[in-house]
C-alpha cells in the first residue's frame, strides 16, 4: 500500500507538471484514475525494468490450488454444516 501511495504521488506530480496550469486534479478523482490504470502502470514498469513474469498457465496453477491441505474451504464447511444430522 505504501509503495502504491508513493508511486501515485510521484505520478500525480509528473502529471501536474505536464498539464496546463488551470487544470485541477481532485484527490478522489486522481485515486480512481490511478486505480483504473494500475495494471497498465505495473506492466509498463515491468517492461522498463526487464521483468518477465512466469507464463500465465503456471501462474494460474500456482495461485488457484488449495494451499492448506488440512484446512477445509468455505464451501466444504458449509456443506458439512448444513447436512441433516442422523439421530441414533
């Protein structure tokens, strides 16, 4: 979050320098603009720095798997909790 804030402020300074003097950038509007362009900014920065992310398929496999094998996922917990109990 701190890095995002620093990058946002630096970019706002750059944009303010380049824009006409009469243009105003309200903080809420700038924050929304920065958020909507964050992925593009990261992509451009990665290319500039020579960063090459792993292939998409590898990233999807790594990110989508269940990390904690012993911890049930929410759907499993709900399914177990909502099953009718058998009376003995």
